[in-house]
């Protein structure tokens, strides 16, 4: 499935150095597009395929490969373009160290090498929420914001990115903070809300308690909510409480793609992978 891009010029070798491929591996979909690194715009269609189940490395890499083959066949890629892949877990040295919402066999698997072999181009892995943080600080709601910005992505899990004067403190993993004796995301992620069958008002009350817990530790100056659930903000915003102002992320569907591309393109704010 693909959506029209904001600006769809095919790959132009003269400007290829300013582009990178961003890939976002989520709990339900794998999405990818070519990104203009200077503007954050998507310069190819955004291609989405379902996340294979189980989401093993081999199955996910096959889906990523098929999406990139499609982009290549349509003339959007060139050989020099690096690819960034956002994954739902802690990334160190081109591997996942944790895997809450993706198959456990990713843990320790040499993902960067396997993707480089399949895609035939340099690959950088990055945590999906950290990728969203990179996108928001470069072009979105965290741009030029001084102080501490807490970004939470709410979807299958809860991801987090902490930005201090525009610098990312990577791998914060606040979705796994103990909240009501469990991992927070087991109560209040988007999929947990659906699984528990609770309404927006009750969810927002619990989410506000979670925010209060984080605020007592980090005293953020701004809270940004992203991920699939943030698209529904009109349904819950009136019940959310926090000390810091809360805003919705600028990029709802594409933050992970844009941030992964920025990481691949060597964004100075990106963590080492
Ligand atoms: C993972 C995080 C990820 C988040 C959102 C959590 O379960 O541990 O690394 O950012 O889900 O996908």
C-alpha cells in the first residue's frame, strides 16, 4: 500500500547525498520512504506493508527488502543512499538488546549486517522513539525548544525520547517504568487500552498519573505526544493533566521514517548505533 508523497521527484543523482531512506518497523506496519534530509520532506511515496507475524529478523528483513525493491523499481533510490531503520527496542552496536513488541529472536541478532547484506547499502539502526525525537527536534514540535523535552510515542508500546537543549539522551525506555506494579506500557499503551476495553477518559486519567511520575523525576519543560494514539488527541486531551504543557507531535505517521533517515544520514544529534 502506498500513499502519495508530498513532493515526488524521482531520485536525482545530483541531490542524492541529501537524501536517505527511512524505515519504521512498528508492531502492525513496516513503513518506508525516501527523505530529503534538509527539509524532512518525503520525496517518494510512503510504502507500508503489514509487519509479519512472528516478526522474526528474517521475516522483517524480507518485508523491508520488498519495500525497497518497489521504491527502486519506481526510480526513487540510488546506490549511494543510506538506510536508517527504526526498531522497537534498545539499539546498541547495530543490534537490539531488548524486544518487547517484536520477536525475541532480534535480541543479539546482527541486524545491521544482515540488512546491509540484503539492501546492499549502508544501514543504521535506531530506536523508533529516538528516531521520532530526532525528527521532532529537527523539523517539528521540539525544534529550537530550550530545556528538557519529553517525547512519548503511544502505540503498540510506549516509546520515549528525552531531549536536553536539543540533544538526544538515547535509550530512555520510559514505557518500561514500573507503574501500578507493571511495565507502564502494559496498562496504558494504545494496544493495552484496547485490550482492557477502557474509554478515553479513564485512559487519560491513568496516563496523567504516569506523566506525574515522570515529571517528578525529570521536570520536563515540554511534553510531546506522538505515535498512533496521538492522532486521537481530540478524544482525550481535555482529561490529560501535567505540569508542563503538552503538545501533539508534528509528525504523526512519519516521525519514525524521517528520524531513521536522519540517523542514516549522519545527523549529529543521532546516537551511535
Ligand atoms: C520498546 C521501546 C519502543 C517502544 C515503542 C517499547 O516496548 O521497549 O524501545 O520505543 O516500545 O515502540
